[in-house]
C-alpha cells in the first residue's frame, strides 16, 4: 500500500481558503495526481484542504470522503512556567532543551504540562482515524506494526495539513511527533509518500520514501511557498514566530 499525505495549497488562513498562488499550486498538484491510480481519497473538512482536493477530484470526476480527524491538529498546551497557551507542534529549541522528554516516543505524553492538556486525547483521535482507514484497506494495527490482512498495492490520498501529517507519521513510525514537526517542513501542496514493506509474510511496517515533495511545482517553474518555514537567518525579514 502507498499513502500520499498531501498538504493544502498556499493558505489564506483568514478565510480558510487558498491564496491566488495556492489555487495555482492546487492545479499543478492535480496535473501530477491525475496520473496516479488513486484507490481512495480522504479530505480534511477545512476549506483550504477541500479547495486543494477539489482541483484533483473535479479532474477525475470523483468525490473524496471528508474525515474530521484529518483537520489541522489543534491540541494546545500551557507552557511552563507562564501557563501561556501554545500549539503543540512548534517549540523554540531552547524550550526543547529544557524538556527533552518531548523528543521521546515513550515519554512525551508523560510530560506534566502535556498530560494535563488535550493533546494526548487529540493525538489518540488522529491515530484511531488513521488506523480505521488502514484497516478498511487491509492493514490492521498490532502493537507497533500492522498485520497485512489483505496485502495490496493500493494508493490512498489524504489531503490535509502539516501538523496532522506529523501526528500520523509519528504513529506510523513510533517517533515522538515533536521530533517530526520541529525538524521537517512540508511546503504547501507538497506530497509525502509512505509505503508498506512486508518483509515477513503478514507483518507490515510503513516507510517514507519522500517528505514534502514539490517536484510538481519545480516542473512548472513555480517556487514553493514559504509557509511552514521560519527565518533562515535571524536578521532576515522572513517569519520569526
């Protein structure tokens, strides 16, 4: 099985839609995806993901299934010691040095300010949603791997968001989600590709072959959007917070 985790196009967050550039990115993404044999298409309920998916769905003459758990991950924590609310998938490096448990798959949920938040519950909701989709397509979670009940080479597309992509990959790879969200960045309309590997009959794991691929943009000489990244140097005028 192959999973295509697709981030929405350049976002207009104020209107939960796409910018003019985002619309162009969605169309270029559709150019790429119409050549794929997509077995099933799942879409976040948020407008920017819906608009991105529609460019592909309209070309294919198909409908996607909207899944609430695919919306952008909204879990928040209260940062110690101030209690300031903060999204879970972005921390300053100095904060991570003070809280190294956030980078451990076995320990991140036990960090007191995380355990007291809605993050573990929302994380579990995403994991359940993903596992339900995978089970419907023949792969059932058993501990840290998947049983290949119905092995196949299907291709599943999920139109969603950067934060929730990191949550899904965390679950598939048994890696702390913060490790992914801090050190990887998926540009708008990018495609992350994950395959199953069944090296022993009936036992499958997932493996990433590309993260945040924007080759469809480069082929059209369209530069990727900066969204999801922060300033390359402190004195630059790029996004700091």
